[in-house]
C-alpha cells in the first residue's frame, strides 16, 4: 500500500516538473490614442479590448486631452500622452495626430478601429519576423521587479530605453457631456504614466524597479524596450506585461 505521504510527495514532485512553458515574445505592441470626447473612438476602444485579450499582443490605451474643449474633460487623459502622440507624428514626419489612432510597434500609424489595417501594420513592422526581436522577461521578488533584456542591437540602432508603464487593466466610464454624452465605455489597459528606468546597449542586461513604482495607481504594468532619436520615440524592440494583462 502506498502511504498518503508518498502520494503527497509524488504529487509535489510532479508539480515541480510540470511548469508552464515561458510565453513567446510578443509579436506586437499596439498603442491606441483615444479620447472620451471623440465620437469615433468607442469602436476603436472595442478593438483595443479585443487585442488586449491576445497573449501575443501588448495592447495599451493612451487617453489624450486635446478634445477636452468640446464639453467633456477626459477623466483618464494625461498631457504627456498627447505629447507622446505628437512625438510619433514628428518622428514619422507626417504630423498626423488624431483620434482614434493606433501606433503599431512604434512605427506604423493607422485608424484605431480598422482591424484589417492594424493586422497589416503588424506584419509590415515585423518585416517577416514572428515576434519582436529582443527578449524581455519580468520577475517579481521582495517588492522589486527585475527586468531581464537579452538580444542583439539591430544594425541601425545604438541603444534603447527601458520604459515601465503602470496600467489599469479595465476602467468603465460614464460620459456625461460632449460627443459621447450618455454613453458608458469600458477602456482596456489604460496607461497611467511612463517611467524610464535605464538604457540598453545590447546583450544581456538586468534592470530593477520597485514593484510599487511599476504598478503606480494601476493594477499591472508593461515594460517596453524602445529606441529613440532625440525626443522622438522610435521602433519598439521588445516588450513584456505583468500577469493579468
């Protein structure tokens, strides 16, 4: 007869062996610049929510504030997100700033509700790759988040910034005025800030940030490895998201 203790130890040993496989690197980061004051945005917000449910996509909502004058002040917007969108436009030299706008992998801009165009932009920005080129892994321990980055710097890149973004997984807002007056909209993966924690120049490197800083006033966080030229954001080389996003 096999004792209960033997069964328990056997189960523990089996549990130790059966560990979930590491997720593949994401194939895309999509950033939706949206506004509660934009009547065209709710369909794009729904697309972003759909993308957020895909494990190989890092989907982020960046609420902007430039439509606040239309009668409703966006309750989630931040001026820094407006500046990020403008910086993307300057980097592309097209100066196109509108809502809803989706930026794919830091390079491709398209209408945020155009699901087919978003997918095409992912394919184009990946240039035949199945996923982003640099691995980014996260580990939480003793109140710290350790960010492990490993990969080769692309030939035309000298360095990249390691950015941590606190994220609110879901937020439902009832809009009282403006173009969406009376509507209730649920936003997915709402960014609450952007913090630079280091610079990566290739190879294996580790960065640490307090877990409280990574989460901020959100309930999760995303790490981006993004190139930049002066003040302009560039291609995103790697990304990772905390559990639950």
